[in-house]
C-alpha cells in the first residue's frame, strides 16, 4: 500500500449516476417483449474515474449532486465504501441521474441519459479548501458539454489554475462534443496537463482520422495525451515520448461500460505518483480489461 504522504490528492468534479445496463438476448421486438439481461449498478463517468483513482492509491475527493432518493443514498454509500471523501449535495427537486445503457452483442453500448440532479451542480459545491496548492483537479467533460453545468466546470478549471494545481480532463462523449464544437471545448481546456480520450472523441476534437495525427493535434493543447484504441490498446504522447503504444490483452468482452473510466483513473493515479508512461498505461489497460468481462461499470470493485 502506498504511504499516505506519497498518495496524490485528487479532486474529481462530475456526475453521480445509476446505470441500468440492458443486454438484449435476441433480436429487438419492436412494440413487444425482448428477453434481456438487466443489471442496475452505480455509475457516472466522474464517479467511476474517482473509484478507479481511489483503488489505484490516490486520495480522492468527489464533488457532485444526487437526488433526495434511495438511488442517491445508495450511490453515496457505494462511493464512500471505497475510502474516498464524498462531497455530494442532496438536491430536493431533481432525482438522482440515471443512464440506460443498451449493450449489443459485441459489448459496445449506446446510452440514454437523464442527468437529473447532476444538472444542479453549482459553484457552492466547490467548497473552501477543496481546490488548493499541491492537489490535482480531474474534470469530467460532461460538465463542460452541458450548458447547465458549464459555468461551474469552467470556474473549477480557473480556480485550480490560480491555485497552481495540475489538471486533467476526459472529453467523455463524441456526440455531445460534436454538438458544442471542438474549438470551444479545446479553448475551455487549453493548457490542461492531461487529456484522456478515446478514438471517436479524438476524431471529434481534431478532425483527423489516424491515431498518430489525432495525438499530434491534441498535443497542441495539452502537455500529455492518451488515446484509447479499444482492443488495440492505447497510445501516449508527451514530452520525451512522442508516440508510445501499449497493446491490450485479449479478453472476452461482455460490456464496455466504464472501461474507459477505469483506464483514465488508473492511468492518472500512476502518473501523479511519478510512474513512467508505459507503466501507467499497462496498469490502466489491465484495469479496463477487468471491467469489460462483466456487466456494469465497476464489477472489479
């Protein structure tokens, strides 16, 4: 176990969600019943990344909002059980956010999202003492992609920069990225130390197709960039390592929900501890592999 004085302190800002993961067991019967396997599990990109960070040895503070309902209380208990510090405001109006993830035969998922109480994230949630020198801010891109939470997300980045904190961002989703536009997202996150994106997100941000070109485009905005490639592993680019590739182990994919989050949190924990990029990449790929072999975003916890 990493000694407390060597554990990076990470403040994660983003969504707390309950995932309803649906895997149809046959062809979809429109207007009728389709036999399915359904799992209800804690989720949310930022929450999943916070859990991965904590599991990898970081001291984590998670900032978010839940509804005044049993889903929110259960989500808070699951997060606190990992040992992180949970800073969740209870919204008396909106319910806890829910995502319905429909998983196809290849394990890929499409998501139907109701962010619920997450839309009420406010500047007051960035309480005194949370953002300060020596800490790291990790921001879920969903907070920037939705205009309801964009002001607090941008304020978090500005306050972190003023405090001399390092920062990282996950673009989160190619569809909403295309909606807000690459130019805007890159401007909001310009100068962030780490960007962890998947191939679709990288294409949306740069307009490039080839992974090497995507990395080159993103490096104009971020100090280090990681691009996940699914079964092909991941690519890293940073000072002194312009193109580093690590392959992924072959596993039987059941559900990709949360795999990118496990990768991102584990990678960041390693780099913040001072691990070399290849070591951090390999640990992150191993974490993602533990996720995809079972339904839900956190089967490895």
